[in-house]
C-alpha cells in the first residue's frame, strides 16, 4: 500500500527521520542536548509528513466547470490582458494563496493539452505582497481545452477548432524555493490530474477566459480538483 505522500517529499522525510534516530541514540549516551535536537528533527519529520500528504480526492464532475488548481484562500480576482501566448485576449486571474497547512499539489482545472510551459527566475518575496506574482520565481503552464462539446462560439482562439486557453501559474514565495512541474509540452491532462507542486507554501494563479463566469470571490477557501471557480456562460451555449 502506497503511503499518502508525494514522491517529492520522501527525501525530506527520510533525512529528518534519520537525523531524529541518530541524535536520539546520541542523546541516550551523551546527554540532554542531543535529545533536544532529536526532538527538533522529530517535529520536522512530522511536519513534512503532514505537508507532503496526498490522500485520494474525488474530482468534481462537469465539463462546463473550471476547478481550483490549488488548495488555499483567494487573495484577489483581477482582469488583465494577456497577449504573449497563442490566442491572446482578456482574462480574469484568480490568485490563490497556499499556507504551509494546505496540500501543495496543483491539479489541472480543465482537461486538455499542455501547449506551453514558461519558467521564469525571480525573487522569493512573500506571496501576499504586492507584485509578488510578477517579481517572484514562477512557472506558467498553458492548457488548450476543447469546448466544442458545448457548441460554443469561441471568442478566444480559432473558431473552427473551438479551443480555449487556461493558464496556471505556479509562484514561489519567501519559504517556497522549489517549483515542481510534472507535465511537459504536448501532454494530455485530465481534469483534476496532478500537474505540479510548490514546496513549502506560496501562490497559484489561474487565468480564466472570458467565456467563463467566475463563481468564487475574494477570501473564499478552495480545494484543488474539488471547488468550482468558474462556469461556462449560459449565453455561450448554442
């Protein structure tokens, strides 16, 4: 039976468990200081077991829904114009803050094909500080989704193919120093599939095309693959 732990966390867990055992043995033989340090490593071991947890999750069904890509709290919702990728156009950006207590896996908010991945080096300022989403290290994942099943008049891309683009931006923070991307360009992803991880807390943004209505608001708590953050507009159906 597989432990409900993400593979990326196993090295941390093994290291802190090993240090706990080593210092505990030293403490038995050489005194309180080593025992104290062993307790510190035990706490770090327990924390990592909690932080890197990955229990099974039932994904919310419904092709008309966009799901949250991360667990956390919505920091803000903004409207921007994004033109440096295929399709261009205006988007609403839902910014999700992840504390160290949240599950840190990112999941695909919609089924589709990974069309591009853009990694950008940057700073490690707190995620809730202004411009953190611009200045910090980040990884942008672009998913092309087929909405032809909904008979939509696509306003964001090639009308004959009925494709839209949804973007997920993994953003590092003051503690988070490691962005993990589990997908590559050309991969087909299912809705709710695990696509990445940010170690030790930060921010994840989802860029929502105009053919979706946002159904969450600032300060709402969301869960990756479970919470519906946007729904296809009713007037987009033929």
